[in-house]
């Protein structure tokens, strides 16, 4: 054995009872799980008092550039995350031609920065090229944690149709099918959409259904940020259930929640909708983060017509007084589709970050009015990220209890004061919702964070503490594990997670990040991952 971990409480990722046992690791895989492994390994770890679980899988991550920018990536490694799913919300960096890549970099600068601080060229153009770049990152050493990828439908539409609000022509739909096919053949696990973000939101249900048929043929899943989490949220969820049923495609609902005042206490209606579909044979899972505020970009709140044409067109409209007044009226009176059909309450909007340091004084403050929002959007060139304080605790708890629930941080790492979920989602589940509140048992929670995500990703050798599985493992103290991140200090690392391993190599040892880069791109094949 290369390593024997002795006396840990094994929480194996199935949701079944935990037990005290030893775990032996050889050549990056779990070689033995037993009450007492005879003999020793080259190395031994005394894990008495610690729980040993499969490494956590972040089903909704925005680390698309962070993994290339920061070899440490302690935001996720320190939480026990060993795999992140990228390409979320319909917008990421592949597949993309040169024009589209430039536009997307500007459009989601509030999520990931512009990438100008990264010392390399954005020279990939395909999903396979991006995954190869992850493997070659940091001088060929790889990345901090493993990463899977979803084909971003909005980026695909931007490349083929552009940023305009119009139906795709038949030839354009064929081209989009081809790009999605190529992405899946190159290793993507599915397709994502951001249906309150341009240009993905301009796709009709019929267009999405056709692309989901492609995803289904490759055994992937569709991961939509659907059309509303506010007014009409249930109808928006129902649309996703119906179009994936029509396409025969598995569905994974991104950051599933019910927000804004009209949805307070209504999580049960969402869960009843899903239970009905599940009873009818639908393949549905979802993820959520254990916090009430959301996080996005300030420009995302604008009505879709104001976002049409791409970033430069948006800036031109904002600079025009008459157009800016139209936007204000849509936001404050009508309820813009970018703000989920709900008239904006500026007191709920907090600036989390800006791309231009000249506007840093706004970080951590609430937006007082449209004039301030407009000035920030123009001055920071659409760069501000925001927290949106519109969630409800009773909905958060109800949704996390559901048996198809998984954990996803939706962690935006950009900005001076990012949402604490980026650094705290997984220990917050374990410390607050398991130990302090008892919303979930420890065994059930670990299954939500490991075994169930691995099953959704169809990765046959991950997500469980089982002989033959990859030794992607986390050891934590159930009595002390807690998120360190808060709204005031969002980048504080968690406590109570002393060891994290990927392929049997310590990426966190004695509570400190090592210099090991054991992460690689996880490519879907007909038989699973890499």
C-alpha cells in the first residue's frame, strides 16, 4: 500500500450507515476498505476522530479561468472539493471562434475577470482544446482539482446566430447541433443554458429541445439556468421538465430555488412538480447552495432587449439618455426578464466586485438607485458583480432535503467581496445544516455532495469510498467542520478539514494546501471519465 488511513469514520457516499474502518490506497485508487488492514503502507495516517468521505463534487462552479490563473485554488481545495463542473449558465470560453471568444470574455468579466491577468493566449477554439489547456496548465503540472465541462449553449448561439433576438434559421440550428456534438465527442458531460442571460435566452423551447436531443444521444445531461427564479418560476421549471421529456434527455436544474417575495414558502410546489415528473420516469436532479442571497452580474438584471447585440451595443444604449430611461422603466416598473420578471428593489442589490479598481469604493454597498447602477455599468464597462438578497431560508432547507438534490456552490471568485458560498458551500452544509440544525444526517449530506453528483455525471469510479474507485477523498472533523467565509470576510478558509486527496495525493495536508497539482480534465466517454 502507498497509504493506509487508520480508524476513520467511513461515510461512503451512498447515504448508508457510517462505520469505523481503515482504507488502503495504491497507485491512486482505493485498494482495500476494512475494519483493520493487516500490515502497513509506505505511509500511515491516524484518522481516529475524523470522517472519511469521497471528495466533494461541485456541480455548479465558475472556476473556468480561476483554475488556469491560480495553481493553489484554495477556495475549493480547502473545502474538500475534488471535482468541479465548469461551463455553467450557458456562457464559457469554448467552443468559440475569435470574435465570440472576445465577446464572451467581456460579457462574463463579472464572473471570471477578463483573463488579461493570465500569462497565456486564449488560443483554444474547441471544447477539447480547452480541456487540453487545463491538463497543460501551470507548466504542464495540471490544475488544483479535477474539472468536467458543459457545452455552453449561449456561447454556441453567439457564435452561430450572434447576440440578436431572433429565431435560428434551419442551417444555423444544424450548425449549433454540430458544435454541441463536437463538444460532447471531445469530452463534455452535457450542455448548459443561461436563459436569463443573452444570447442564450433568445432560444425558443423548440430550439433547446433539438439541442437536447443531441445531448441525449451522447448520454449527457441538460443543465439550465431557466427563464425565471421569480415571477413565473414554476412555469419556467415546468418548461425545462417538458422539453427534456420531449427530447429524452436527462435534466439537472442549476441552483434550484424559489426567490423573491412571491415565492416565499413555495418550495413545496416546485418539489411536487419534480416528484410528479420523477414518478413518470423522468431523469431529474438538481443542485443548490446553502445560502439565501444570489450572485450574478449587474448587467444581467437588464431587460433582454437592452442586452441584445453584445457588450458594445449594451454600453451604447446605457450612454443614451432616452434608452437608459426605457431600461429604468423596465427594471423598476414593469419587471425586466433579466430580473426574473420582478420590479427591482435596489435595496436588495449589493456590489460584490468591480473589474476597474477605480470603482472599488462601491464594493460592499447597496445600490441606491438606477442612476448609480447606470454610472457603474458605464464606468466599469459592465463589469460589476452583485449579491442579490432575494432568497428564503425555508425554501433553501426544503430543497436540500430532496433525494435528487446535490451540492453546487455557484461560486463566483471574482470581486473584492464575493459571495461566501464560493469559499464555504461544502463546510457550511456539514457544519450548519448537519451538525447545528440537523436538516440532513451526515451520511445523507455526504451522499448529496459526492455519490449522487458522480452518478449524475456517470463517472463509474468516483463519488464512493469503494475498492477500485479513485482515491479522491476528504477527511474532516464532524464536530468542528465549518465555513470560515462570511459576508464581511468572504475569502476566509474553512476549519475542520485537515486532509484532502486527489488520486491518492495530498492536496491538503494538516489543514494546509500543498503544492500538488493532481487535478485533470475529466472527459466523458461512453464508459465514464478519464
